[in-house]
């Protein structure tokens, strides 16, 4: 996965958590378009804990608790 695709994904997650749903839709759509344009069949996996900042993790934990 190209770094810009991952960046769009992470930005969309943060925007969704902040309540900016229009920007979330725009960024996630861009990530999907870039991902689909990328070479088919490539499989790369990222652990979510490795790519999300600690401050966002804490907000997720607070939302769940």
C-alpha cells in the first residue's frame, strides 16, 4: 500500500472521530480510488496500533468504556 493511501485512511478516521463526516467521506473515497488504482493482488497488512497516535487510541478507549 502506498503511503498516501494509508495517510488518507488515517486522516479519514481522525475526521470521523472529530465529527467531520463530510471530510471523512471525501478522504475515505480518495483512499479507495487510489487503492483500486494500485496494482491488483498486492497484500500488505498494517497493525492498527502501529499507525494510530496514542492520543487517538486514548480517545477510542474512552469512547468504548
